[in-house]
C-alpha cells in the first residue's frame, strides 16, 4: 500500500482536484456536503484566509481523504501551534471526506505529518465511522486524544414521526396558532420543484430573512456581501445537482416560513430557515417547522435531516424529538502537541460569547462563533 500526501493552501490550487474530489465525496464514509468542491470552493472565496490548509491523501494513486483545516499559532489557548477543522459561520459539521476502508491509514498519515503538533476535529458524529477510525488509529498509534466538547443536536428520522410525541401543551398551541393564521389568510404549503426558478426562491428567502431581527442585527444574508455570494452560489449549484430541498408555508401567496436543506449521502443538513416575524404571535417558525416534518415524512427523499444547529439553539427540540451527539476530538500528534492535549483537562473550557442582537428563536444558530 503506497501512501502519498500533499498540502493545498487555497481554492485555486484545489480546483485541479475536482474530478477526484467528486469521486471521493460520493464514496466517503460519512457525507459532508460542505466539504464537497461545489460548496467548499465558494466558501473559501467568501471566508477563506491565509490560515487555510487542505491535507490530501492518496492510497495507491486514489484520492482517499481530504482534511480541510485551519492552522493556528495557539492550540486551545496553549502556547503551541495546532490545526482544527476549517469551518465558517454557515456550517457546523467538520467531518472530513475519507474513504472508509482507508480511513485509518489516511488519519495516521495526517497525524504523522509535520502540518501541526496537535489537531482538533470539530462537530463530528459521536457514533460515526470517522470517529471510530480516529479513536482506533490514535489509540493504536499511541497518540494522546480526548473528546473536548460535545452536545446533543436535534435530528429528524424517517419512520419516526415526532408529532406522535408532542405533549398536550404543544398540540393545543399548534391548534391555536393554526386558527390565528387561518383567520389572517389562506395558509398553503410550498415545496421547491426541480424545474423551479432557483434565483426567485433565493431572493425570496433573502428578503424574508432580512425582514426580521437578523436584518436589524446585521447578521442576515443580505447584510454581508460574502454571505450573499456564498448562499446564492450554494443554492444554485445544489439545485442544479438535485441536492437542494426547500419547504415552507405561504400566507395569501406571500412567504410565511422557509426551510432550506442541503442533501448529502442518504441524509440532509438544514442550511438556513426564515419566517415572517410580523406574525410572531402565531409562532410561524414552529408552525412552519411542523409542516416541514409533515412534508419530510409524506414525500420520498433523505432518510434523516440534521438540524445543523449550535448548542445554544434548543427550539428544534419542540418539533423534532430525536437526537445525535456531535463532538470535538483533540489529538496530540508530536512534540509539544502531545503534551498540550494531555493538559487539556486542566485548561478552562471555551466560553461562548453572546453575539449582539441575538435572541432565542426557531432559527438555526449557524454562526460558529
């Protein structure tokens, strides 16, 4: 078995890998559309920086792993360099693209490289094949490792209808909110179709999101040119590939709620949601999400949807009743990095910093920091 590696520093260099990269993504042990070329390359153009590195591994001439990373001078506030999953503010999944049969060899190649003394893989599934391969490789190779953070994230599973588990208070509220909305106008479910004008759907979503508190706070897609470029490019390419789902509700022909999802493997990840806050007393976010559950269960499509939310967001727990654990895993590769990882239990945990203008809502907290 011959292992070769290469480190890429920017989007332009990575573009040459596109055909091999697409094949790797199609056969990866775990799906992560955010690391596929059609999403990662525009993200790098919008959010990339000098600290970006992508560690590529070939096994017997076949591209077998891509590890998009951010190399930093300090690792978890310790005076040692480190690398962690490259994640931007519109994604919260850092699982690398790795072929399952060669995962161990690819992980070992990364850990034995001189890219960084320590690594941290962010928001990978606790029970997934990548985590299993990472734990086994680190253990067998004598690399110190530990889970540095974890939380439960809401998921929607085909065959497990969460509506049967709503309590009486939730059911009563849904009836009351539905009656109020019906009194305000004609409530109609909508769903993106293959032949639809994705540009119109995109602009409609951007306007709806900007009309609410995120627009006032300056964090809506419309408020940041980089976000607008990335979001527009992402939806257009996802739609072209048949990898985009959008559901929602209209009230008298006007958008009331929208939920965008990016498909990957046999599942999907929530990308962005928005709703009309003019009807806040009717909880359009919750009502729209319950209808999204209905549409998911009544139509063919992905087997699961990851809510793709940060720890602080608990709103999905009201509409989705299943969970998956996502976690950060740190590994000491060599030198001071090994000592740094061994010391992490003594280092105070990261504290989440409140962001101006944020408030609890049925809205994915997709900003990573």
